[in-house]
C-alpha cells in the first residue's frame, strides 16, 4: 500500500509556466514556482510541513498570550500550542483536513467547517480558493459564521518568499509600512513606533543586510487599486517576487527565520494578517462576524522584474 503523504492529498495547479501545489492538510500552499524556479521556500511531498510553511492561519494569525481572551463578556481559554512561550499560535485549522469543493487545471477551492471546541465555541464555514492566472497567484478566503452568536475572527498566511539566494542578506526588501511593532521575548506586542530613521524602514527597497526581522508592520501604503504591495528582489538575477494584500489585511509580519535551523535566513516570510499579534487578547483589529454574515479577503503573489521602486 502506498504511503499517505504527511500533508495529505496534493492538488497541482498549472497556468503557463506557473505551477502551485495546495495540500489537503490545512489547505496550505506547499509550492509555488514560475519558469521552473521556486518562489516559495517549500517542503517535499514526503515531509511534514515545518515552521508554518505556506499554512493558513485561521481564526487568528500569530499569537494569543496565555491562550486567554475575552469576547462579549466571556473569557475563553485556548490550548497553548506554543508551550515554550505560553501562547496559542496561528489558529486552529493548520493541521485539519480540508476537502476540495472545486478543482480545475489552474484553480482549487478548499473547504472546511471549523466546529465549536474548547476555547473557540463558534462555527465557521471556511473556503480558500487558489487561482493561477497571467497576474500570478491569488488566494481568496471566505469565512461564514454558521453559528447562532457573533464570533471573533482573524486570518493570515505564512508564505516564505525565496529567489534562491542564500542567505537573504543581499536581497532588496520592500515593506510599504510606516509603523513597526515592538514585542517581548514571547513574541507579543509591547508598543509601536515609526519606521523612519530605524533599521526597519523598508518603504523603499534596500538590502536586508544583517537586520534580524521578526516584526509586525502596519499603516500600510496602498496603491490606487487599494492594494498594499511588498517585494523581495535580487538585482543580480533581475527578478523579484511581489506579495499584495487587499484592505482587509492591515498588518504584514516579516520574519527572516534566524532562530529556526530549517529557515535561518534562507528565505523571508512576509505574512499577511488582518490584525496584529495578540489581537484577541488586546481587542485590536478583531473582526466581529455576526450569525449568517460572511467575510471575504484576498492576497496574492507574482514574479516580477526587479526594480528599485
């Protein structure tokens, strides 16, 4: 009998010279490449996902300190899935089985019902659509409150961007954010400040150098179409990867992976988030979904020519 892949069934998408693979476990994005060149630091089909690679972070991204939060006057306690730091991290669906509702050559729609459970006694009907087109990869998430009472909600994603250059120090990073959050040694915010005049000002593309990044950025500059666009570029190759987010995503977490042996500056995670770390605990940016109400949000990736924009 053939072994079952650790990430479950594999759903390959193809459009032109682009290829992506979406997985059954967590509806994660295992692979994305263009012209045969990787744009995500991936993991193999016979491996378990490591360090959050490509995972969907629902119903909250990042951390909740002590796994405890209050919503509508009731206090809830979540399992501490980052026990060494005493946090609940990255939501509840990363290791759940999702099903393909629709599948075409360049598109798949994955679905999952998040049922009530200790710490999150709410019901969410979830879909994540991955589409390849001439514009690149688009990821569209829809969450519907299928329960009988309001619920708190946040969403994020965890792509590690790569251009094959290791370490990432000489790459040009652009993060269109005016504000950076500071955090404690547990990864939870302690304050914020302007990026101007600091090592965290990447509003114009510049080399990452030796800067260690594990920071949430906000106050995003948006283009005329309402999208905020971050990028990672290699001028020696003349190419870049761009990540865009719609206006539901208010924060970008940027992580060079220094403490993780399997990452350690071989890629840069640029994580779209609808709220800051610890949002459920501090009540900042949490989306309230009423019974029967739906929330819809999008982000995406594309290979570009390297520029100094």
